[in-house]
C-alpha cells in the first residue's frame, strides 16, 4: 500500500516505537502503583516520556505534561476549565467546535476563500468577558498554519488565555510554549510524534490549573476522597496507557534526534512535488493557501463534481493508494468551500514517503481526471 493518510495517523512508525511497546508489554507493571521492579520500570518510562515532551515543547516543568488518551480529551479538559467567553475560528476541528458548542458563550472568526484568518479577525471578537482564545496550530483540511505568534501577542496584550490544538503540528513545527506564553498545548501521540494510537496529552502553562474531567485512583494520597492537587496526579486518574506511552517516548526521541524542521522540510518537498504534478489536471480544485511561507504537508482536492469518496475508493481499489475522503471533522471549512455534500480528498504526506510513490499517485490522479473529463467512471 502507498500510504498518504498521515494527517489521520502516521505510518510507518520508526522501528524503535514498536520495539518500545513490545518491551513494555514484556516487562511493565503499573506505573506509580508499586515498588517492585516492573512497576518502577513503567514509572521510569512514563516520567522519561514527560521529560522528552517537556523538551520538545519548551516546558521547564515536566510535571506539567499531563497524559490523556488523545488530543480530543486534552482539548476537552482545557476548554472545560474556562468560565468566560471564548474566541475561536471557523477553521477548527470538531475537537474544538463540539466542546465549544456544548458549553456555549463563544465567537468564531470567519475564514476567507483559502481558509485563512488573521490575529486581527480574532481581536475584533474579543469582549470584556472574553477569557481565552482556542485555535488549531494548523488545519487538518487545508494544511494552513495559523499566525500563532501574532495570536500569542494578542493574548498577552489583552490578558487572555491561549489554548492551542497541535494535532497536525507537534513533531513538525517548533512549539515553544514558554516563549509563546501558551496556557495549554494540546497534542496527540499517533500523528507526527509517531507514537501509538491512544496516546496524547497537554502541556500546561504555569498559571493554568484546570480541574480533572474524571477522578479516581492515582497511587498517591489514597486516604483522601478528593483528587490530589499535585500535578500530574490531579489530571491523571486511573491506570495510564504506559505501554503506549513507552512507544510515544520512542517516537518523541526520534523527532528530537532528527529535528522537527528536517522532518517537515522532507515531507513538504514531497507535498510540493505532488501538487506540482497535478496542477494542470482538468477539473482540479485545491483547498488552502499554497503560497504561504509555512504549511504542513497536506493537499486537499476535488476533481470536477465527482464525490470525494468515489475518488478515494478508486485510488484504493485500483492503485492501492490510501487517502482520506469526506468532511475531515472540519464542517465550517466545508461550508465555506461549498463542499458539504462533496467533501474533499485529502493527501497527507510523511518524510517516510518516496518520490516514486508521489509519481505513482500523480499518474493515478491523471487517469481519474481524464475519465472525469470524458464523462466516464
């Protein structure tokens, strides 16, 4: 299979990731739940993962890296801690839009025909009762990168909290939480951090102390019926996915060793090669700002008015090419693009892909585009 669905979950993973999971399954007890060798081994790995993630995100206090099962849980945790008005954008994933809809009291900055917005668009929505700005660092549909430094400056100027969804950027773009002044950097483990699914977390700023979504066992202060106040225990009720975290630690160490900029540059070169190869296809529509200086390696498209799921199905069945079609959990962007019914075909690339794979995908799309132009299917 030729795999171009890395925005959903990365494949392949570095070999060290599977090795770390296998070693954990063979020799881990329950982290922070015992003093025997296997429990201590699990605990050392979990705490080592915190330290690596703190290094990646520029966090000076590893205990403020809190593990969750994914970025969705991390975003829900952060948003649930807010009491005032929230400003966000139409470019968001449902992992932000649905928690906002459930709580209410929010405003969304509009995007333009390329899916872009600026910090000024957010500033116009700030009210006296606004508490926070919540934005995705990059769109999972367009690949557009948010103007995060300008947004962070706005938040500092107005005294607002800043919560960032880094599902598409952690491991690809530099994220210095301390320099930006973020209150919460929410991340997932299974995309460009190359960890297993079911891993993720939140990097908390020093002045942001959300309460727990759930309470329960922590391995500390067991005689108190209240959840411990100390981090990370306050937000990590129950047994952690230490086997998955072992794999995540190996993925993060791989990213740190390679450097996010190097991995992004390699993937973007392939993304550019693909886009250049299909640029002249008849009936082609691309979604996003491909002239921007900063992008993540995503190309979303349609061919004529053919349904995106049919294109993805043909690519899979006829060419063994894996892409994703549909709405991509980005409903407001699709409304802006007029693709609610059609959806979009998303190609998302990794540095593990090759130029030969790119060229095969270009040839496959050329064949499909020719059929669309001639009216065949």
